[in-house]
C-alpha cells in the first residue's frame, strides 16, 4: 500500500544560512520538507510544464545580475551561480530515475546525498551563460523524454531506495518541480539584495 506523503530523501543542506540571524533565509529547509503525494496522476501534464518552464524562470532571475552578485557566498554557503549549477548537476539523476520507470528497473537510482558533484564543480569559475545553456539543454531532453511516454506510465510505482516507499513517475516529476522551486527561491533571495 502506498502512503501519501514522505520526507524528502536527500539530506543536503542546500546552503541554508543558519548561523547569522540577520542573514537567516526564509527558504524552508529542503531536508525537512514533506510531500503530499495523494494527488491524481492526471495532473502530470501540469507538472511536466513546470519542469519545462524552469530554464526560462532561471534565466529571467539571473539575466541582468552582475557577476559579483551571482558568485557571492554569504556565510560561505552556495552562491546563486552554484545553486544554478546544482540544478544542472542533478539533471542526469532525474533522467536516470525517469529511465528507471521506462525501462522497468526494480528501484530508483540512488542519489549522491553529499552533493559532491556540486561542491567539486567550482561553478563560480565558469561563465554563467555556460551553466544556463547546459541546464536548458539537459532539461529540454528530460521533458521531451517525458512527453514521449504513454499517459499510463505516469501511474507506475517504483521503490525509493532509501525510504523503502513507492513513488509514482508522476510523483518523481512533482519532486523535481519542487526541487527546482527550492533552488529558484534561494537564487531569488540571493540576487534580490
Ligand atoms: Ni538540491
């Protein structure tokens, strides 16, 4: 039997500012989020278009910001550019998990809970345009692949490896959309000074 909520699986801190009260972020901690997965599978087109819109929203948020603003790391936490790079870094995982459903794997691909990829990527040293273009390209591939799937495939469930709970493909799409929003909220906060 599937339950209708679960605590998000990644334990990442996502750069929350929690040492200086004056710099305290209003963005909720990702690892404390709970997700209500009781919504009907028929919502999948609405969730897919949320994923489709993320590159445009990201580009709009950072487009006219100076490099100085984009790479600043308050309290040593992730910069806006590093949050953007992190979205790009996770695209292969999101695609792998969609493929897990499509190819009938026994459970979902395991995430790197430490975010090593983002910590080692040195995103601040890259041109922001390169990150935006890479993310847009990867995200369009993801949504094109989702778009090709039969509507019934969004109902399929797979076991989440750490939570040992079933997750539908439509739940995975929702989860990615919420993760996008989490980091966009951070970027908005970091760039709106
Ligand atoms: Ni994240």
